[in-house]
C-alpha cells in the first residue's frame, strides 16, 4: 500500500475555523491524507483564513510567501487557501500569489476531495459557492478516533444582522441552523469518543432555530436536550448577540446544571450614537438591563465581551461612554480591537478616526479591561470550582484545565489524568492562571 499523503492545516481566526479545520482534515482523510504538524513534510498545505480585520487577512499573504521555498524544492506540493479570505477574495488570491493551487470557501469545503483530484490532473481548483447541499450532511461519516476532553460543535452559521463594520454576513453567508437531531447525533458521537465538554458554535449562536420535533427549537431547548446525554459534563456556547438572548436561554443559565457560568456577549460600544451607526439595534441601557437579568438567573456568571474603538465618527465622549459601560458591567474576559475598515461594508465608506487616536483609545480601554479581568481572576481565590483537566502542565506531576468560568487552573501532584473533572479549591492567582488543590472528584 502506498504511504498516505500528508496534510498540514494552519488555522487562523475564530473557533469556527478550528472546527472547520477538523472537518477538512476528516474530509481529506477519506481521500487518503493524514495530518502532519510539519509543513516541510506535507503534500498539501491548507491555510484556513480569517477576514475579520485587515491584519488577519494580510497575514495570509505573508504566510504564503514563506511557502515559496518549499514549493520550489517540491513542485508537487499543493497549496490551498480556505476560510473567509478565500470567500472574500476568491480568484484574486491566485492572481496575487500564483503558487496557490486551490481556493475553497467556508460553505464548500466538503468538496475538497474532488478539488484535490482536479489538482492531481494538473489543474487549479476554486470553489466559493454557497451550494444548496448541506456540507454537514456530506461530512456525517466521521472517523471513530479518540478525542480530547473538549470539542467545538457548529450548530448555527452565518449572520443576517449586518453590523456596519462586519464582513461575516458576506463571507459566511445567510443565517442557517442545523436540525437538532443532527446536532444531538454529532454530540453523542463526540461523547462516545471521549469528549466531556462541548462548546456550541455559531456567529449568532443564540439566534439558533433548528427545525426539530414539534417545530423550531431555540438554543435553550437544544441545550436542555444535550444536557440529557450521559457522559457529557459541560456545555458552553458562543458567540451571542444581545438581541437574541431569549427568556428561556436566560433561565437555562439558572436551572441547567451542565450549562457553564460563562457568557460571551459582545456589545462593541457603550455609546448609543455609535451603536446606532453600527446598526446594532440595541442601546447601552438595554444591554445593561439584559446583563442584570442574566445575573439574576446566575449570579456568579462571568461576562465576556468584544469592543471596537475608533469606529467612524467616534468622539472622545462616545469612547468615554464605552468606558462607563465597561465600569458598569465588570467584565471577566474581553477582546478589543481598533476598527479596521473592511472592503464592501458600509462603515468603510464613512469618515475615519485617525490611527493615533485609535491606538490611544485601545490602550486606555485595554488598561481598564485588564484590571477587571485581573480582579475577576483574583476573586476566585478561596472559591471551590469544577475543573476539567485538558493537558499536562510544565512542572512534573502538574495538570492544567479550565474552570467552570473558563479560567486556566493548574494542580500539582494529585495523580490527575486528562479528561478528569474534579472539584478544586483555588489557592492562588498568577499572571495567566489560577493554582488549586483537589477537593474531590
Ligand atoms: N474592525 C475591528 N473589529 C471588528 N470586529 C468585527 N469586525 C471588525 C472590524 N471591521 C470584531 C467585533 C466582533 C469580533 C469577532 O471582531 O468586536 O465581535
Ligand atoms: Fe458580524 Fe454583527 Fe453578525 Fe456578529 S452580529 S457576525 S458582529 S454582523
């Protein structure tokens, strides 16, 4: 038998890309490829790319440049670009970087094996369709290999919200939800392969509305059904839009034990004037009231957010309103960015804020958020939390895992194994993680 061909995938951007890369590897497994973590050994290199900000998109081209020497040594090496840059730029990628053999968008990667066959015949391959066939259906036959204790599972994809800064509605397409029966089937399969924690993914995951028994299911109903799977210990979901936080989903945070006390709920700005220009369709006050209701259901919930500074026409007063909102919420985790104009989005055409102003605001915003994150982490000392252990730590006998609130926690000398879920008393708070000792399993 011929030695299997080797596939190297590099993933950029969001968690959905991580999930998509796994599925691409599985699809190519069917075409005789095994994964390698060394690009030098690969017969095919795939970059699964992100288009959300200019920097992320530019990284792809500098990375491709670096593969030129590899391709010169081994002309048979195939190089492909997948993901949102592939969707947004299509053929332009092959024009700009002729060493690229294959371009595949996020909705057509189930066709990779056929595309690879075309490459073997000496051609190039491009597919950025939004095909009517469901990629998830084509990808249903999954290998029975063991998995680590945590996994992502895409339940919803695409977005119809059209925030004025965002490329996602163009690169990922219109909103769609997978049927609950399919999600449950995939979740059971993951659990049978060793997974104990599943993070449900979607660009607007809380807008989930899968066609199931008795009509459309919302995300809360899906979570409650998943919670009945024996062996599945933890459920998370990301990313949510404030306007899709239903009463039932808020209630689930209070009454569904397997749903973890962590919620990523981006607000982007604290200024109503900017929120309106962003087409967010909610106010700062509306967001704050929502957070209050969520905290009433689950008082210890850790709130995480995304922020953009320097959106077109953002004034100092608008920016200060964002700082005020952050003060009012108290974030345990946050991601913040300078506004990056994206071609084809409405905000890219509006009067831009100077780069130095953006940098200054980002620095001030991050200083506040870092203080809050630190305080939230330090406040865990003395508390008892669940920790799911994911990998050995740097010290002998040390294991690291994630707490219910998604803090990294390390424990030493307790004879723990990967996949153990233990009750841990937090005894110290370091720069990037908490230290704990076992209280029970
Ligand atoms: N510029 C800067 N940040 C952006 N985001 C989305 N589009 C842009 C953009 N054009 C941020 C938002 C979003 C996160 C995934 O990325 O904060 O929630
Ligand atoms: Fe982008 Fe807004 Fe849709 Fe989120 S809700 S993916 S920020 S358009």
